[in-house]
């Protein structure tokens, strides 16, 4: 039975369980089991090559002890063991010396949940996993990687679209253009399921890894932060699938929850590649971690401010952002001014509608910038649909091969992209024009007639963006009026106090 068939049969079994409701829960349930199975397969490998290896998991809780025997625990006994022994035990693991495998497992299970109610169905799922997947065979490992990619795509249809998954063609193109070198630390502070990081691993391994020491350098150069439990679990498993032995660098945290100023020089990185969640709003209070001029509750804008802070001098970034960032005003204007002053925003690739179809129709852009010197001009490249296509879909997604023209045109940053030429798809705009436009970066292709969008999703997205900007202005006005009122009350109190003190002063003079 192929791995694809195994995974499908497991999901069919889960559909019979009354406790599992919808794709997101099914995938969450599957992945924590898959994680333990893969980890046990890796442990067999580590034990073979290191006689001194000791598992961070207590013996009764290891997959091979409670899951591997097809005639083992089942029914209420199995459910009771998982709920009352396995999960509490894994959630309380402590590291042993310098070995942080226990921390990785504890973080994975911190917010994981056993949705299944039937111990019998759980035993069927475990047996399928045990029989159908052997991570220590090269063929299964490769096939499982492909299958995992499909699992991540399936998560989109759970209703959380671009929040978790960026199309593979886009991640490959962004990593290809930024070209992270072997020793460069690469970070995604909103890493979702780890797509940019695994693509970076593949890129470095295929181009720069030649020795075991190189592989260790690679392992130490990947960083990720993810706030939500399910994508964090998916990202950690994803990195193990891509050969990262102890993916402790994938932190389960909210990167925006720290004061911006607390990210010091030692935490700065060489490369940031990210698709921050856009359209979302952070909880109250998060914005106070940022300077007054850059406070907003809009997640993508806060992340952009953080990205600039996190880059080293000379550090490079590639970021996915919606059109709303380009034309937005208010706080967005100040943020774009900061970006263009502190970084060289050398390229904006404008993607066509539907790259994230069928999950969202919002138009997106890829911003490429380098920290350390101000922007003098921005090159735009409008990515066209493939010949004969008018849109993308689930069955006809964007392909990496479509970016061949951009790659051929790109040139070298070291010589200021001297080889670039304007084409029907490419044009450049100087910084003085951008300042005159009050930092509106939504500059249409001058070689093509302007097209008016009638896409309902795009129009709704623009409406939501405008509403968010109006709310931001209201909040600012409320704060200004509040400050003015506070000062007026203080002035009145001072005046009253002076009036009350006057008779006393006259009495003392008398």
C-alpha cells in the first residue's frame, strides 16, 4: 500500500469517530501520531549509530512500547492510556544535559489534543501508520515528504487558507532569489507549517552542503517562530521530515509579543523569508510593544516593522504582502518611509489574481529588500499568467517554471542590477517620484492599460483594508482627544488649586 493510500485510509477511519470534527481536527490528530511514529523511526537510526543514545521519552511512553504491537492496547484501555498517561507525560518532559529533544517533544504536545473518542478506531489508525510507513527507508522518506506537502494543502480547505500555506512555486522562487548561503542564519518569524524553512534547507543542501560539518552548519542555521499550536506541530514534523534532527529552533511563541527594542544585535539574522498573516488583527495590547509611530493591530504591518528590526546590516529579505500594504496610508505610510530609508527595496514582483486560489482572491506582491542603505529606485516586475491561462485553480496552480523569465532578467545586486532592462513586464521608479506619491507603492505597469478589477473578493479585501485604516485613524483621533482632555482636566485642577490657595496666602501675608 502506498503512503498516499495509507494516509487516505487513516482519514477515512477518523471520519467514523464522533470526536473528530472536520479537516483541521483530522489533520491535527494524524500529525501528532505521525510525529511519534517518525520520531521512533529516527530513534532506531540514532541507536544504531550511537550506543550511548538514550531516549528523552520514558520507556512506557515510547511508540514501540504502546503502539507498535498490532495486538496491543485497544478500546477504553488505549484511550485511557493516551489521555491520562501519554499526553501528560510528554507535556512534562525535561531536557537531559545538552540534549533538547525533550523540549521539542514537550513543545509539540503542549497544545496537541486527542480528538478521537473510540479506542478501537484509534487502534486501527495506529496499525495503519505502523504498517504503512517506515521513515528509515529512503523511498518512504521521500514519498512521505511529498505526502506531507499534500496534507498541508488539504489544510487549506479546512477554512484557514493562506494562514498556513504558501504555494510551493512562490516559496521556491523567493528562496531561489534570496539564495541563502550555507552559514547564513535564515528566519521566518511567522513560519506557519515551515514551508519557507524546508525550502531553504533543500536549497542549501543541494548547493552548499558537501561534508558532515556542512550539514551541521545547515542544521544550526534555521530559525522559526509560530504562534498557533497546529501549524507549530506541522512545522516541527516538517523539519524532521527534511532531516533536521532536533528542530528546537522552531519556537512555539508569538514573535510580536516582545517589545521591539528587546530584539538585540545578537538575535539579528542574515535572511528573512516570510508570508506574514495578512488581513488579521492582533489582540489588544500587542501593538504597545512597538514605537508609537508604528502601532497598529494589523498583523502584517507589525511583522514588517519586526522584519526590519531583525535583519543585520546587509541582511536580505523576501516577503509576501497584499496590495493593501502598497497603497495604504496612515501608519502604513510611515512604515514604508522607514523601510525605504533603512533598506534598499530593490524589487517588487506583482503577482496576478488567484495565486492563492481557490482560498483567497487577494492580490499579492513579493517584496525583496536589503538592509543597510536607502532605496534609490524600485524595480517592478508584473508576473503574467502562463500562456493560454486566465487564472489559477486548485487543479492548475502556479508552477515554479513560470518564474524563469524573472530569474533570467534578475541580474546581480552587487552591481546594482546593472543588467536589468525595462520590458513589457518590468519598469523602474525613482525614490523622488515615490516620495511625491506620499509613499504609495501601488504603481501600475506603464506598458499596459489600467484594468479595473471586478473580482468580488478583491473588492471586499480592499473594502476591509479601507475599514481597517479608518479604524486606525479613529483610534489615533481618540488617543489625541484623550490626551487633550487629560491635559485640560489637569489645567483646571491646577487653576482650582490656585484659587483655593489664594485666601490662605492673603491670610499669611496679613
